C-alpha cells in the first residue's frame, strides 16, 4: 500500500503546484495595476485552474487516506 500513498502524495503535489500557479497569475495581474474590469477578466481566467487544482489535490489526499486505511 506504500505505492498508493506515494501516488496520492504526488497527485496532491501536482494540485498544490497548480494552486501556486493560480496565485502567481493573479498576483502578477494585481501588481500590473490593471483596471477593475481587466483584473476581473484575469481572475475569471484563473478560476478554472484554481478549481481544477483544488480537485486534483483533494483526489490525491483521498488516495493517501485510502492507502493508509488499507495499509
């Protein structure tokens, strides 16, 4: 079951990387001094990455928990 745990940890890490990328995109847009409408567009474009990354991270954490329970 160690393989299941490590696979889940790797999947969670991928989700975390996606979350960091989402944060960086929005932070760069805020530093660029965009208008409210332009900033809203950037945030709306970053939302699918953010939500998808959260989903991937949750799936990875669930895999870790299953590996712990089965191990």
